[in-house]
């Protein structure tokens, strides 16, 4: 037994395993479809000598997600479960997951089957080649509206231009991160959790794997237009101060225009006299300036709000339940007495 433990320890310290991290919010219908596919993939990887686990993060679901997850974990010793105290949003759920994967490499996957688990071996192959961030790059999106595809396209182009660190186009959260990339990400405790930007900030060796994004297997998308719009603003303000500068330039341009106009008014009055005051012109100028000022104020407010959020230093998420995986390799007999649904979370939940 002792010898076995030492072997196990040696193997683990030499070669990190892989944890598939899935954030799930109201995915009771999709998870039973996803898990068998993941199991098949993990079995294949195990034959290749890579021990795989799955960590499901229940992001405060209101449906039967947690019950479904518990029955999945009961039949599969490789499954770890984490439940947040409420819905914190996908980005926070992923952060919680990254805090709980130990020294493993992590593969992030959507619960709805849009990111095909069957591609995982390709990601692993790139990781073994020495890449730290292997990300799926969507070649096509199935089952998504034209409007969503168009806005997503525009968003990636805008953020790609504005951001100071690279945000690869058409890249979602479907990616594999090496242990050192995970460790680096864990250090980023900012409240503005635009993960696509954070991944880019970390750097290291990155490579894209083209794939076709499938349609949702079951259930509804959690991101309506409004949520996506706010997400886009988060992304832009979190990774670029260009809007602040734009406000300055617009102000400068307006001032220049006003100055030229004043010169023109004086010249006109001197040359031809000015018997009637230009009421419409005045209204246009006042309204225009008012609008520009409000935009600039709003932009400043957006960044001020972010400062306020950071200054509060609240935890990024709260853990309700943590249930570690009972075993690592497939076919292993589950250890007894480890059904620790309310165990203490090993990772810090404060902002380190
Ligand atoms: N998700 C989450 N918390 C949320 C919203 C979504 O954990 O507050 C998860 C969701 O369960 C899914 C993934 O994030 O696994 C992507 O969500 P969705 O499929 O709704 O987004 P879309 O693919 O439409 O962009
Ligand atoms: Mg989806």
C-alpha cells in the first residue's frame, strides 16, 4: 500500500494530469449528454498514460444541475464537484474551478456540447509538444443566429485592435492550459474577469486549433443580447484605456472646431455685420457639446466604477460545497467514506 502510494506520488509529481473544467449553470439536460462523451475521451487518454479528471462547477444553478452532478460523481470516481453559493457568472465559475485543480493542466469546456470533447486528444498533443495555451478557434458556428455571429465577429475585431495584449479572434474559453499557465492565471485576482483577455495577458507559448462550434445539445443559451453587450464593455474597458483617450481626442477636436467657428463668426460680423443672432446654430452647438460631454463623463464613470469594484476587494466567488474526485484512473475502486459534499475548500476564496 505504502509502495503504491509512493509510486502514485512519484508519477503525479513527474507528469501532471489533466482536469477537464466545466462551468455549468442550469445544464441539467445537457450534462447527462456530455459526461459519457468525456468518459470515453478520458479512457482513451488513460491508455496513453495521462490521468484525467473532470471538475464540474455548478454556478448556482436553479434547476436539477446539482442533483444530476452528484449522481454523475457517484458513478465516476474521476469526477470532482464544486458548487458556488449563487450564480456568479461563467468567468467567476471558471476562476473557482482553476483555484481547485491543483497542479494539473486544465482543459476548459462548455457544458452544452458546443465544444466537442472528442477534440481533447488534439489539444493534449499540442500541450505535449510544449505549448502552454492551446485554444480552439471557431471556423464556423452551428445553430447560432446571424445577428450573434455578426456581433461576435465585430467584437473580436474591435477588442483585437484596442487591447494592449493580444486577444485572438474567434477564440472562446475552449482551451487547454499547462500547469504553469494555470498558476499564472491564478495570480490575476481582478474583479473584471474577461477571461479571453486574461489568457492573452499570461502569454507563454500559444497555439490555435481550428474547430467547428456545434449547436447546443440541450437547453437555452445563458447569454442574451444585453448580457453579451455588457460582456463586450467589460472586455474593452478591462483591457484598454483607448475609450478614455478617445474622449480626450473628441474633446480636442470639438474645441478646435469651436475655435475655428468663433473666428469665422467674428470675421463675418466685421465684414458684413450680423443683425440676426443664429438661434438654430446655437442650439445645435449646445446640444452637440452637451452630448460630447455626457459621453466623456460616462466613459470616465465606466472606469471609475471599475476602480470602485476593485477597491472593495470582495472575493471573486464563494464556495457552497466542494467534493474532490475519489480516484484518478478509470476502473479504480472508489474509496469509501469520501462523500464529502460539504468538505472544506482547499483553495483560498479570498483574493490573493
Ligand atoms: N455558464 C455559467 N454561468 C453563467 C452562464 C453560463 O457557468 O452564469 C456556463 C454554461 O452552463 C455553459 C457555458 O457557461 O457551460 C456557456 O454558456 P452558454 O452555452 O449559455 O453560452 P453561449 O455558448 O451561448 O455563448
Ligand atoms: Mg453554448
